[in-house]
C-alpha cells in the first residue's frame, strides 16, 4: 500500500504513532516556522535564542518537577525515541513502506505534546526493511541525539541505548496488541520479524533480554528519581536505589 499524504493509517494506533504531515494539514503553515530535529541535534539556536533540544529537556523537567537535568534528558530522549520508532515501525508494518524521516524533514515543537510535536515536511517513500529502519531511526536520529545528550548532560550511553531498546520493544508490543485485536495476522508477523532484526543490530543487541514480545532492559531510565516516580515494568532494577544526589557512573542506571 502506498503512503497516503496524511499517513492516515497510523491514526487508529494512537497518538504516539500519529505523524502530522505539512502537505496534508490545513493549519500546517505555522509549523514551517518550527526548527527541525537536525537543528536540535546540531545545537543550533532558534529565533528565541534557545536550542530546541535544550527546550525539550527543560520542558520535561518542568512537567515532571525534577531538578536533575540528567534525568530530564534521559526521559526526553526516551519519549522522542518512542515517537520515532512508532511512526517508522507503524508505517513499515501497515504500509510496507517507510517515509523518509531525515532530521532535516521533521519540524519539532519542543513544547508540544504528541502528536503535535512532530511535523513531516515532505513525503519520500523508502523501503520498509530492517536495514532502512536502522539507518532512519538509529543512525539518522538516535546516534546524534545520544552524542549531544552525553556531551551536554552527562547521560551514560548505555542508559540512552537502553531507552532506545525499551522504546522499540514497547512500540512492537502496542502494534502486536492492535494487530491481534483487529485480526491482522500480517501486521503481527511483520512486527515480529522487523523487531527481531532490529534487536540484532549492534547498537541494540546488548540493551536487554527479549522473550517473545517481553523485554527486560539492562539499564534504568532514572524515572525513579522523579518526584512520585518508580520503576518501569522493564527496568533492570527490582527496587529503587536509596536516594542520593546522583547515582554513581558505574551503577546499573548507566
């Protein structure tokens, strides 16, 4: 099935999967003034003088009431990874095609909630194989995002790649649940195959242990350090560590 201009097949999957496209959006003209994800990764400042990635981290910190930039950076990255995996894998299994999600084509409202955060400015169909998915999400987005968050906020790479693996596993589970509920055995089969191939990638193969669609990561996203937070269902920890000013660099959370 060809990609339609509005990527409408993604909408029934929920907000995290939906991806707005400027050509199909009546009110999309204003989104053209938003910075791109590429500008965020490069550290470029927007018209208000702030980098969109820094703005996203600050927004997450404010919403979660955490004073630890490293925690906010981790959770901001995990949210963005989930958005990218959802749109990419959702298109791959439903359309059999992948839209080019080049960071220069994705405009980003760093303060907005999903699905109003990302806008795709041009629809360029790509093959929907695992190698293209890895090039698009892992190499196109998560590698530069990991580099800048490590440099700017001191977040450990193992933690960030654990976030990426966790986000992929969660995306695959949601797609599988939807496929079962709607009798789409073809979608379920493609989800399993592509997810298995992606987790064989060197950047993801050590992020956790998979049993079917279940996933147990080898790192912690640090959500337990958020006021009122706790451990996620796939966390490597069985109980939150004792409170400290900052967990040690060698701890499991890294």
